[in-house]
């Protein structure tokens, strides 16, 4: 016979990190914990002279989608027409795990999959017309 699952009060919800795209120099993962100005200045440094990137990709997940869009639009407004944006949306599968608070029970963790929206904005410099 199988043992019953532990009561709900004894479980802890742990949200796992989403799978990431390969980490390249021009990838910027936007979140809600880091200051907006710091994320914007990092993108400006990457695209600016000496930054070494002709294009960057801004990734936002869930609540950070609006912030990623705002960063891209701020870059475009400050670029005086020298930047082009291309946005793609996707759905990312995330895993939530319910773990028992005490490990002595020996119950395996319960997993739940859920979907979350994501945006990937490619910002690249446009060469001026001759």
C-alpha cells in the first residue's frame, strides 16, 4: 500500500528557475529585482562604443516583460534612429516543486508544471545610409 501524502500545511512551494538560452555576451536577462536604471545602463554600455556588441538580446519573463519592453524603447529613443528592434514572444514551461518541510518522512517531492509568457527583443545598430 502507498502512504498518504503529507498534509498541505507541511509542504513548502519551491519555484525553480526557468531554463535559459545560451549565455552570450549580448544577452541581457531582465528581472524585477535589479534597478531599472542599472539594467538600462548595462544595455547602453553593451551597445555603446567600446562595448563590443553590435546587437543585444533582451529577455523578459512574466512580470518582467513590461520592463524589458521599456528598456528596449528607452534604448531606441536614445539611439536617435540608429537602433532597430525585433520582438519575439514565447511560452516557457516552469516547474514548481512541493517539498515536505521535514525530510525524515521520505515522501518524494510533488512537481507541478506551469506555463509563463516570455519576450525576446533583439536590439541592433543600423548602419547609416550612404
